[in-house]
C-alpha cells in the first residue's frame, strides 16, 4: 500500500445493461427536478420503458456475441451466464411491472402528508401523482441487477442497499390505506436495515478471515487459513442471515406478509418477482463462489431453513383471509422450494448445472405468475380500493368468469399443477434435488405443496362455487397496460407449462458456464 | 362339420368402402352439432338428425354395392384410419366385410326409418332436438362397434352404445322410474363390460394383439383352456349387452325410454351386439366346445325365459321386450352352434330387426293414440280405428310367430333345424319356445286389436300421421319378404361365408321336416289357446291373481329378486362397510391431519404480531440459531 489508489479499469461494454438503467434513473431525477409537473409522467414513462428495453437488447446482444468468462471492473462484478439470465428475467418482469405502475390510482399524491389530512385531500383533489415512482423503480431495478452480479462482498452490499432503499420508499406510497402502507414502509426499512447490518457484520468477519472481499479469493482461502474458523463461521452465518432475509426464508420471513400487504400492489408485484430473483442470484453466487468449499457446513443449516420455510409458508397461508397476505406466504413457501435447489448442488459440475438451471427456470416461471396474480388483485376493487379480503372474492367467477378463470389458472400454477409453468419449475428443482441426494427434502417439499394446494384451491372454490356477495367488489375494466400484463403473464404460464423446452434450454446454457470465479 | 376358410383381409382405399368412416362420422357430427349448438338448432334439429342417418345409409348402400363387385374371396376389405397405441393396436382401421356391411345396412336402414318415425312421435316433446342428438350418437357408436377391425375400437363403440342407451332410457328423467331404469341398465351392462374387458386383457396377453386379424387367424395357437376362458368372458359381455340370462334384468325396465328407442336400440340393433360379438369371434368359440355349449345353453334358457315372461305381461312394451329377449336367445343359440348357425343367427337378427322394430313402432303408434297408455287391458278393438297400424302390426306378428312364407318362418326354422342337428334336446326346447311365442304374441294382438273396447273415458284413438305410418309400411315389407330372400338357396350363408366361414355341406330347406311341422302345430295350438282366453273370452280390466306360474312370469322369473338378494343387498352392506371405514378410518385420519394443520396455522398466526420489535427479535434469535447451528455442524 503506497497510499495512492489506482483508477480501476471498467469494462463499460460488459456493464452497459446496468449502466443504461442507472443512467435512465438519473435522467429521471433530472426530469423530476426540471420538467413541469404536468409533463413529468409523459416523459418518465417512455424513458423508463425504453431504458429497460435497451438494457434487455444489450443483454441479448452480448449473449449472442458470447458470454464473458471473466469478471468485469477488476473482478468486482461478474457478468456471466447466470447473471445475464437473471438480468434478462428481472428486466422483463420490471418492464411488465412498470406497465402496472403506470396505471392511475395506485400512488399517493403527496406522500409526506399525514394520512387523512387536509393536505392529502388537497393533493388528491388536484390529481397530483408521485412521478418519483419511475426513477425510484429504475434505481431499484439497477440494484437488483448489481446485487446478483456482485463478485465482491462490498459491492454486493452496495447492490443490496441500492435495491432496497428505493423499495422502502415505494412501499409507503400507496394511495389507499395510507397508514397500512406507511407502516409497511417503516417495518421494511427497520428490518431491512437490521438485516443489512448482519450482512455487513458478516462481511467484516469474512474479511478478517480471508483478508479479502473478493468472492473468488475468499473461496481460495478456505482451508488455507488456519485457526480462524470462528471468524469464518460467524461471518458465513451472518451473511447468510442477510441474504435469507431478502428471500424471506424462515425464520426471517416475518416482514414479508406485512410489507406485501401494505405496499402498493404494483410494487408488491415488482418485489415478489424482482427482489426474490436478485436475492437468489446473490445467495447462489456468495455461497458457491466464496463459500463453496464450506458446503459441508452450510448445507445442513440450509436444509433446516428450507424445511422450516416451506412448511411455515404453507401452514401460515392456510388461515389467511387477505389475498395479498396469502400470496406473500405463498411467496415464502416458494422461496423454500427454491432453497431445495440451492441444497441440491453437489460437487459434480453436471449436478450443479442441472440444479442451477432448475432454479433459474423456477424463477422465471414464478416471476411471471406472481406478477400476473398481483395484476389481477389490482383489478378487483370496491369502494375502499382493492378488495383484499377473501370473502369479497366469493362468487367472482360468476360475475367475471374470465378474470376469475385467469386467476384460478395462476393459482394452479402456484400449486404446480401439470400444464402450467409451476409444474415444470418444481419438477426441475425437485428432480435436481433427487439426483443430488436430497430426497427427504423433496418429500417435505411435496407435502408442503400439498398443504399449499389447499389454500390455492380454496380461493378457486370460493370464486366459482360460492354465491357472490350482494355488495361484492366490481372488476374494473383493465387499462391496456394491466390487460397486457395479465395476458402476458397468463401466456408465459401456459407456454412455460406446455412447451418449456426453449426456456429450459436457455436456463441450461446459462447455467453451463456456472459462476465465474 | 368342417368350417370353410375365412378369407384374408385385403387392404382397400377409395370408393365408398374407403369412405366407410363417413358412415360413423356423419351421425357423430350430427350429434355434436345438435348437442353443442343448443337451442339454436331446435328448429331443424330433427331434420338434421334424419339427414345424417339417411346419409350414413347411403354410404352403407354404396359400400355394399362396391363390395358385391369383388370376388367372394376378396370381400373382406380393411380400411386403415390412423395409427394408435403402438403394440396394443398399431393401426385403428375399419373392416368392411359381408358381416359388418349387413349390420351397417340394418343399423342405418332401420335406423333411418325410426328417425323419420320419431319426427312424428316426439313432435310435442320440448327436448326433441336432444333426442335426435342421442339417436345420432347411438347410430355412430353402433356403426363403430360393427365396423371396427379390432377389439379396442369395438369396445369404444360398445361403450358408446351403452352411453346412448343410458341417455335414451333416461330421456324422460323427470320420471323416477325412467331415471332408475337408466341406472339399472347402465350398471347391469357394466357387469358385462367388465367381462368383455377381461376378455380383451386375456386376448392381449395370449396373442399380443387386439386386431381381429391378429387374434382370430391365430386362435388355433392358444390352448384349449385359454380359449374357453376368453370365450366365456366374451359371452359375459354379450349377455350384458344382449340381455341374456343371467344379465337380462335391465331390458324390461329399459322400456321406460321413448318407444322409438325401444324399437331401435332395445329391439333391432344394440341388443344384438352380443350376437355380433360371438359371431365375429367365431374362431375362438370354434376352438372350444365348452364355451360353445355354454353359449347354446344360455341361448335356449333365455329364449324360454323371455317367452314365459312375455306370456304374463300386460304392459305392451314389456311383453314385446320379453319377446326380444326370447328372439335374441334364438340368435345366441344359433351362434353357439358354430359356422352352421352363424348365417341363421345373423339372418334372424336382420329379419327380427325389421319385424320387431315394426311391432315396437306399431305399439308406439297405439300408445300415441291412447294417451301413452301401455296397459293392454285398456286397449281392445283398435283394428278398426287404426287400420294401417293394425295391418303392419299383423305382418310383424305373423312374421315373429313363424307364419309360413313370412320372414320369421324361414330364419327361425333355420335356427331350429340347425339346433336340432346339433343336439335334439336344444332343438326341441327351441320348438317349445316357438309354441310359447305363438301364444304370447297372439295374446298381445288379440288384447290390443280385437275384442271389446276397454278404453279409458278420455281416450280418443286415431290413426297416426303419415310420418309414422310410412316407416311402419316399409318395415312390414321387410318383415314379409326378407326371410325368404335371405334363406332360400342359402343366399345369405354364401354371402357371409368369406367373413364367418360356412359348413362344408350347405343345408337344404325342408318345408315339411318333422321339427318344422311340429313348430307349426305348436304355434297354432298356442295361437288358438290365446284366442280362447283373450280373443273370444272377455278380458278383465284388472289382471286376475293367476296361478303361481303366472306370478312367476309376472315377476320376471324372480330375476330382480335374485339380483337383489345375491348382489344388491351384499353390495349395500359392502358399501355401508366401506362408508363406515371411510368415515371413521380414512376421514378421521385426513380430517385430523387437516385440523391439526389448520390448528397449528391458527396458533402460529399469533406469532405474527405486527410489531417490528418482535419481528426483529425473531430475526435476532434466528440469526443466533443459525450461527449456533453453523458451529455445531462445523465441529461435528
């Protein structure tokens, strides 16, 4: 160390997809600062959608050119097969979520105003809308891209925070049920900060052990450094806590139902798909690249976490009476199923590839279905806004057979019924786990799926076989954007369920290269 | 008696035979359009139904003409349709040969006439369209049954006609008796179907094929015991569908369906499917004397049982149903005799199709005129009011009792002679059956058309419209002339021989053989006795108590009582036991599990307090546990 810090070399071409998103977010902030209020929405929307689109095109281009095999930015950011697959998935789902976000009526006019106050009334009356939503979403998406690609624990932490901070804000912007929304934002922020502290603390411990933050170097130091196992164990476990929190794995799942319920539904859709995918990408990278040599150590712990998460998510969901909370618990249970895939990794590269590609496919399948399901939730409304209570959904199938049918289809996909994408997702992960020797876990997974099927089907029964309430909610005529989201999600769920091979192949070739070191 | 060789199958394409699938497809499309089209098709539904049946008949007739153009040895034409389950039935195809084309002509010909008749008969029924849809469905399924070139497709048709039969028996489902009868028919048929299924399993296990060519050509390879088992199982299937003992009980109740249904399905076509099955599977039965013996015994027993039941019924349709049972018994008897009897079985089947359909439609015409009254004790003297119905019915009646030179005379006489040659006991029992037939059919005619009027006050009988009488006239022409045409000069036997084989020595027709004369004498005695009891004497309006024999016959020979005691009650006990076990055992387990999951969910829910501090605490504790677990595992 001679006191000078050399300027890092940055491969802008490899990082371009991420940079486009961050750049657009900054442009969005400028728009927010300089454009007149009435123009902002009209400017934001094309910028946001276009940046996501360009970023996606860049990824496709790079994929066709050839997946890089070396980490960029001096080894800090790994742009490899899995990262690019995850980026692409997140971008598509973010694009879809933005279509939901753009619908009027989800976001408060004046977020700072006290709920129910005169200022809020005034803002509502003026038809004010929070256009900051767009740059915030772009920042969050940028963070979601950085997090799973980070090849360095500090960069990972930066990614984690860039992803989370805008989401904390976005959670508090719901137009209706303001208190619930603000409460959700507060809870999410406090607990998120708490878990970030764990992550950071773990990072420090690991640095103490390995004298490096680079994942590859940490991996290389395992077994070389002697007598410091205490630091390694505490550090590994703490980093695990931070990552498992973002996934919503038990026992760190408590925030999920409260936050998913309170957040504006389009934001919930973005979180349920994008954040989960990003967090799984980061989890896989950290635990394979850095702590892969320690797998005999973390695997049993994850074993227990996965069982707890699957059963906990499924059992909690049974008594839920709120559709968004039910979907939140369903998301927890799905996180548990995905953890099975993480545990299914073994020493043989072929086994790793099949487990990884299973997880990637599962993430795509689940992401589309969950965005579609939350999009449907935005459409079922009564006087107080979206009708969340399940009793309000009774008889929906009689009044809006198409919408209820699509929703029932999504629920069946969550349950993993054949001919839906959920079936192949579960199948890919479970199969990898069986060949990886985690049969008991798969049995628990199957039991949890059976329990989960109960509450999915219960909603279907409620929609189609119960008499509609006299003052039941009405289904709003969807805007073009929302209709497109529901249609796209349903299409993806069908296509991935009937004809999954292309995406399976894609996931397989992405997983082929595994994570660069 | 040595059988002549069955011709091998020639692959065929083109012409009406190549388009044989149209026969099945046309009525199937009709059924689909009428069922899916809903009320929109109400206006023309019946016309479409008739059109499809007639179009199917035209295809059948053209195929028949084309078939006649080939040399007799090349008259078995295979038409392959599509590939199917490899190994089981590689290719599904149709087999157009003299046997199947005979059935096709009967099904579509008589079927079309009954379709036309139904326009009039069902004119006032609000669900007439649905009725025609089911009739079309039946025709399609029945044609598949007889045209299939393998047992699997045959079974599909077999189940299809069972379904159509169920739907049509229960067509007036608002009547509890009709709904029950439909269920009864379905369940009894299920017994037979299981027999057929197991027969198919055994066939496949033995021959590794289900196609007729793959099975029947190699029937000789199988052991005697296997063939007997297959034969008896096929017979169980045949008994279910053809209402033979011991699976006869559903047919009498099936008369709850509309009368055209009784004529088409429960007299002319579907109930003869069992005869078709036995004749088609001829090589299997010919390889096993035991199975053939059982077939003939079942046939004779049923022909007597049906006749006895027919003597005691006051319901005109049930009397005719008993007669149907009995006549199919004759066919089964002939089919059990072997190649010598096949042609007579099928010939009698065809002529019976005409004269029984004729009489059923006649009965329908009478009921139509009498406000749907079926009790013959409330008829009487109708010959003057309904001359056309009476005349056509009379033709059918004379045909069935075997009045010389009418259809039934030739075909039934053929069966009796063949049976006599096979075994004197069977032959004389068949003769006895003919005598009883003479009695009960005469009783029916005398009670209905002769004697004094015993009508209800509200009844105003009238002749039926032309749409109903024209089919009657056409059917009675068949009842008069068809028998002589088919039997004289062994025309039909020679025609069928490529499909089913033929005896070495063709039989000659002896009009004055001993059994023939004895039959005529017994029939005359029976008819005379009926005249004394029901023609000349007064018919009481309510049935007299009668002797125990009468009661025996009225109660269908205690067939239902037997079924109830042997199967229904033990079955009910079994289901009760199963329900008990299900409630206490399975449900207890399942409900207990569900309750415990639900309960734990409810209890766990309280953990979700909504307070950030408790969430943070749970994260903290979780992290501690995680670190602890990590250590424990790391130091193992």
